[in-house]
């Protein structure tokens, strides 16, 4: 616990830990095959479910660990405010980029690290897109991005239940989906 408190106070060490975790995650994504364009396109065509299997596994592990760490007092959750408008716009931008390039931001970074030159085009596009969004943000934040504002409300808060009453069933449902995909040979 004292080590975690020291880490909390040392921003440089936090960045180093974040970088190391990112490198490990990128390595695992590469080893899992999701940095290959044909795997991503296969997922979009519903022919290769490697990406879904990797991401569902990551969601299950991450969700359980975050809530275990929170309950142990090792982590504090800081949900960001959200809205239906922001989700719709973000989903459209993400979906178009994913469909056109064949990478999501995570697989793009891992593919770039693996040396795939086509990922460089996507990285340039992300930088340009982020710049355009930043330039438009002052007008968007009070308009479409605020539509359907739900603040920092989480699903367990909305349902007025303990977080584990949501986490466990969701983890089990995602595990069942993984099992079904595996049984179907996808």
C-alpha cells in the first residue's frame, strides 16, 4: 500500500507504469493476431471473431480487476460525464474510421508498433481528426454533445444496486458469449 501511495504522488512513475502496461497490451494484441488487417476485415465481415474474443476477454478481466481493486481500496473510480449525443457522434467517427482503415485506435497503435506501414496512415488520420475535433469542440460541447446528458451516472447507480450485482452477471454473460463463439468454431 505505501508503494501505491508513493506511485500516486509521482507522476513520472505513473507515466512509466502506463507506458509499460501499454507495451504489454500492445504485445499481447500483436500475439493475438488483431494487428493484422485481414483479421480486422474478417471481423467486420463477421468471418473471423478473433477481435471479439480478445476484446471480450479483456473486458471481463478488466471489469473484475477494477472492481476488486476498488473494493480493496487500491483504486477509485472517476467516471466521466456522458451523453447520448456524444456517444452517437463518437460511435459514428469510430465506425467510419474502423470501416475505412480496418483498425481501431488500439489495434492501430499495436500495428504501428509492429511496423505495419498502413497503420502510419491511420495514425496521421487520428492526429488530423483530433485536431479538427478540438477546433470544433467549443461549438459542439453545448450543442449535440450535450444532447441526452446522463452525467457520471453508472449502470449500478442507475439500477440502485451494488456494483457486483451488475459486474458478475455481465461477466458471466460475456463468458457465455465467448463460449458460444468457441463452440460455433468462429
